[in-house]
C-alpha cells in the first residue's frame, strides 16, 4: 500500500497542470514544493528502483500472487521513471558529475521521455490507486 500512496503523491507532483485545472488553490502548495522537487524526485527514483529490485528478487510471487507481483513491478517502474524525470537536474549533478558523455546520454534519455511526463503522471495515479486496492485484495501470506 505504501508504494501505491507514494506513487499517487509523486504523480500529483509530476502533473501540476492537471492538479491546477481541478483545484486552482493548489498552485501555492506546488510552488512551495518546487524548490525540493529535485530531492523528491531523487528519493522516489531510488524508491522505485528498490521496488523493481524487490519484484525481481521475489519473482516467486508470480506463481502465488501474479496480480500483486505485476502491480508492484509496474508501479515501481512508473515511480522510478517519474522520480528520474523530476529529479533529473539533481541526479545529473550528484551522480553523473563531470562526465560529459554520461551527461549527454542522460539528457538524451530525458528529452525522449519528457513529452510523456503528463501521460506518465496520469498512469501513475491510476496504477497507484490500483496498488492501494490490490494491497487489500491480493495480500501475500
């Protein structure tokens, strides 16, 4: 359930235009979060990568609880991608450092997925809600 809740929160941060169209007074809150967006993105990217690793390490769940395992993997992939997109600047600065070739590759990857950020954010909200529901329906014993 934690993955689902965090994915919904991250998706809301990633799709500010959608949030602002539904709730105009949310602009103030989003402006307060903006200076921390890089750190939020970095943390969620790490959280998403950890979810992918957890899914792979627990591939045995695929036989006992395939819906939950697939939900966990899909949610973790979306979370890692959105986290990377939001924290790109900070990740670029901290992880890549002065390696120009790596910076170019990272910028190329970012440019390919940036136009899809809105759709990915909406997908993240849907997958996050599904993960919350699935955590109640398909618990692993």
